[in-house]
């Protein structure tokens, strides 16, 4: 019974660590995507100004 408890505790610890690392990785990807969107919006604005022939 003690061994089962230890295995369960270790599995829970691994699951929590994995979830934490996955969340941190997703947040880093989110921040990178935000920067990309900002850069693309700026680029779009430049192109729009360049080809705007009113």
C-alpha cells in the first residue's frame, strides 16, 4: 500500500510539473505571437500608406 501511495504521489508531481511547463510554454508562444501581430500591423500600415492613392 505504501509503494502504491509513493507511485501515485510521484505521478501527481510529474503531472503538475508537466502542466506547469506546458502553461509556461504556451504563455511564451502567446507573447511571441503578440509581438508578431504588432510587427505585422505596423508593416501593413506602411504598405497601406505606400499604396494609398486617393
